């Protein structure tokens, strides 16, 4: 077992659909890391982007976690109920002179190569139908990752003045995740490597807020082919709760475990117990993605034509 230190981890799914193999791997890795450190493991529903959320997906996800023995601690937190927290954080950035109004449209930014060039930084636009952006003069681009080691992010999105509040009035993902992780005293974040550049942005926010940042461990994402992450858009299959042990064994293998054949006859909680005892961050493949068999119906289904 890994040495214990004060540890609060979390799994933060967006309720835009049920868990698929990729999201099960993320849930499992954060759960095992927390439990191997005798830590707390929280679940937070990231339902801030309400138009993308699907009714009932939250309870489906919780049922799937439960069926796999992934028991969380405390109440499940919903971002949609925490607007006052986000309002306060936004006000903090505004009062520090670190936020400005931006009138640029998605189209304008796309025409500029997709990265926001800071057009409105000194324009002093009055607030109205505007987005609010962070003035990011010293972006963080390097950090230590418990799986990947020293990471240097070269994605230009990590350098741009990120949106704090969208034009449509919704708080941005980057603002709310950092607000939640600070408010929930999260010490450790284990999540997919597709969020590496996002982590750099989050670390910039922690720095500007003079808050201690959590430790990070980025695990490989399951992909159907290079750069094509398993996702709802790629018709990822919902994991079948009647095959919990098989799913766990498959997810553990993905995370670098050599699972004994007998495991398949155990209960989900016994498999998890074994996995907690054998958890080692060092065994996780140091890769951004791992290609899973695209033909395997565990992972995804072909779209109907
Ligand atoms: N809600 C994000 C997702 O489902 C995860 C964000 C995070 O772990 O910080 O991809």
C-alpha cells in the first residue's frame, strides 16, 4: 500500500450520458489512488454546461459506479447548485483587475486559428452581451505529474486568456473546476491525459488566486484510433452493469495491472480490494492514449446507417 498523507480525491463526470469504458477507467484510477492512500473519494457531477446534460444521466452514472463497487464518500455535489461559489470566484478575479469583457465571437476566434489572441484585453468593453476572460500574463506551462513526470504543455490554449464566464451567461468549465476543487479541499486529481493542457490553465488560476495546487496524475485515455478518444460522440457503449467484474478486470489491465485469471470469479469489491493493495502509479503506462480494439462491442457500437 502507498504511504498515507492527507488525501481528498474526486471523480467529476459530466452527466452528458452514461459511463463508457474510458470514463470507468478514470473513475477506477481516481478511486484506487484515493483508497490506496487511505483517502477520501468524492463524486462531483459537472453539470454546469446545462445544454449538454442529459436528464437522468447523473443517476445512471451513480448506479454504474455503485454496481462496480466504487463507493464514494459524502454527498454527491452538483455544479448546477453552486452558482454562488462561482460568482464569488469571478468577483475575486474582477476585483484583482484580472478579468475583462470580450466581444469576440467563436467565428472570429476560429478565423484566427482557434486560439484567442487577446483582442479585447485593453479595449475596456462595457459588460453586456460579452464573455469575461482572464488576463493571463504569466501562464503556467510546466508541472510535475505523478504518472508522466515533468510535463511541458505546448498547446497554445494553455497560454490564452481563458474564458471565465461565457457570453451565454454560463460559468466556464475552467473557472468552476478550480472553484470546486479549492472549496472541496481536493488534494489529488487523477484524470485523463486529454486534460493535460487544461491542467496548465488550472495551475495558472491557482497561481493567480495564491492557492496551493493539487497533485496531478494523468492516465492514458482509451482511443479507437490515434487522436480519436472513446467518447459519446464516437458512439462509446455504456458499460454493462451485469458484467461489473469483467469491466473492472479490463479497466485494471488497461491501467497496467497483471490481473490473475481467478479474479473473474470474485465479487467487484474483492477485485477492488486486491487492486487497492497492488496499486502503484508507476505501473500506469506513461502514454497519452492507448488504442482499444475498435471492433470490440465492449467499447463502442457502430453508428446505424
Ligand atoms: N467533467 C470532466 C469530464 O467529464 C472531467 C473534469 C476533471 O476531471 O477535472 O471530462
